[in-house]
C-alpha cells in the first residue's frame, strides 16, 4: 500500500495575482493617510488640473534611479527603517530633525502608477522618480528633489479641501 506525501507548502505567503492590486491599494491607503496633514498649494497647473511636471537631474545624487529604499535614504541623509517589504513595493521610514518621510520603491513602473492612483483620493504632493515615490510634507519636497531629482506631483483629492 503506497502512502501519499503531503503537499509541500511554502513558508512565504504571497497574494495571488488577482489580489495583488487590492493589497497594493490597501498598502497605499495606509501609508499615505497619516502623511497628508499639511495643506498643499495649487502650484503651477496645466490645463488638466495636474501639477506641471518639473523634472530635474539630481546633481547631488550622481546616481540614476530606480534605486533601493536604502540608497535613496542614504542620499537624503537618513537610514530608513523598512516598514513594508512585499513583492509589490518596499517602503522605509526616515526620521530626521526636519521631518519624517516615507520612501517607497516598486519593482515595476506600472505598480508605482497604481499606487499613485490609489493615493490620488487623498490628494497632496509627492516627489516621484523612476519606480520610487517620496511622501513628505510639501515644504520638504523641494530640498529632497535637489538631492534625488524626480518630479514633484500634486494629486487632487476628492471632496472639499481642508482650510490651510
């Protein structure tokens, strides 16, 4: 009589491809919500209501992104504490004397765009590069852009704008 072997199970759980967009959207919501405490200005806008892209090289960086969370954090002068390490994104928290901010990297550009689309519901400004996003108070984004390059993107939220 032959015995059947139990199926081999992986210790690492990965969401199915069907659930990944939902997991990514949920992670984006949880990440973005606490960071959006400051009011954003209108800035320069194009006809579509989006902030006009301001892409610059990062003379201080000297590297071409996409990069790892740790590399981007190092360029900004902090050591990131990794909060999320998933197939869809990696995210680290930087705590500095000036402010706290999040660095999120993505294995594919389309995952970054999905994350940004999910964050759009909250509005706010973000520093966006190739497969990475920095979430910080608007006043800090310009100095981070000088170190990292990228584009400051303003996302329009839904509902009434808070005073400020």
